[in-house]
């Protein structure tokens, strides 16, 4: 299985929007995405390269598997 690496925030936003997440609001340089069936919001910082640990935490919060994430990219 390919290794998850850092990506630009716009690419990560597209992944979550494909899974039905909607932009709720923005706090500074952080985008807050929500979906009805997910209890916690997904926070995406507007960085040129998002660290892997943030990507993994957001995937866990959203209930998206590693394989599904790689297919959506």
C-alpha cells in the first residue's frame, strides 16, 4: 500500500468534499468542515503542505479508510 505523504490543503479539501463534507466556517487559517452523521468537525489548516499526522487524524474523525483516501486522491 502506498505511503501517505504531505499534500496541499486544497487537495485535502477536495477529498472531504467528495465524501459529502460541507464548509461550515473559517477560523483564521483553518477551514471547518461538517457532515450530519459525523459528530466532530474536520479541521483543515490552510498550509502548503499538511503534515501526515493531521491527515491521519482527520481521516479517523471522518471514518475514511486509508485505502478509500488514496482512491479519492
